[in-house]
């Protein structure tokens, strides 16, 4: 194995197709002392396939803080540890940030690159710019989702969603941005039934109302094509009224009455600020 100075290895695993596992990742996992994994049952299947017999310990969002202290003790003993998630790159909407935040600057950390659903998705859909925002898993509450959509309205916004919540989220997008809002999504990336779709939010909703919706999903809400000056004017007026403690509801009423702005639109913009 290459002699790295690192003690902690952040190792990407395949997001579906086992053949995407890199030789360097396999070699690293064979030679560290411990592998911290999100789900030992899921990881054991992958590691067995490649003849990796390194000891596994669980490391997931429910024991992250406790396990970080245990791993820190092993590192102080000179052990080398690898961190993996069930699929993809750790710390990207997967456990790992607590460990990295605790150890950064105190031990050597390196990343063994590999599959990441966000990057895989972005490389295969039409885009007009390199810029994008990644929101991870969206909040479940409708108003909180609206705040995310408004915050990143000027930039393509990528997020993860579960199959059982996707249609509800798409309906929220349609309500917030209108029927013509453009979205793209992919499911089952790198797998046999990989599917990629792009179109208006209404088209995508109609499609998945009559077609199976299974597997892990990556979705992108395209940036608004016309961020007109009216929106900027409304936002400025909202900020001034918020500064003197007007409620969102009262702001909508005032701006609708004085300037003829759409009351629902003003209210949604106020909620998002």
C-alpha cells in the first residue's frame, strides 16, 4: 500500500454499480486497522465481494458523537481508520462531518475519491452554467422548503429526495414557482434501471403519477429564467417593513394595498427572508 501520512481515510464507495469501486479504495480498506461504516450489514456485502476482511465498527448519525470519541482513542494509539458510508462519498449528506470537524488539524486526513450521486447526476443533465447550490435532503415542512427555493432562486439547486416524498415536493415547487418551473431528476444512478428526466415540473409530476417511483433520487430545480426587477423591488420593501417588525401577513396586506403586488407572492417572499 502507498505510504500516506494520513491516519483517517474518507473513502467513497459505489452508489450502485460495484464495478465503480476504485483500486485505490479497495487497497486502502484492506490495509487500515478499522473501517467505520454507516451500516455494517450493507458494507459487509460490498467488502466481502472484494475480499476485504478489515474490522468494521458502526458510525451513523445516531452514534456519531459517541463513536467519534472512540475512534479518536484508536487514532491516538497510532491506528489507521477508514470512513465509508452505505453509498457514495462520506460527509456529503452522510455521516462524517462530526469526525472530520473534531480531527481536522490534529491528525492527517485524506480522501479517496470516487462515486458521488450529485456529481454523477450533474454530468448527465442539460445545464447553462457551472454554478449550482447543493441543499442536501430538503426539510419536510412546506414553508421551510419554500425558504430553500427562494434562497437559491438565482442558481440551479440540487437536492436529494425520497421516493415517497418526491411528488409532494414537486407539488410544492409548482405552487411556489409555477407550472413552467424546470426540473431534472435521476433515480437508480449507475444501476440497471437508471432513469433521468428533465422538463417542466408539471410534466414530471404527470409522468410519475403513472410510472413507478423507486430508488434513490437526485433532483435539480433550475434557476429562475426571469428574475425581474419587480421581485427585487418587492424584496427591498419587505426588508424595510421587517426591520420595523411588521409580520409577514401584514407585509403582504400593506404591499398589496399600496402597490398592487400579488398578495400571495409577497407573502411567500416574506416567509423566505
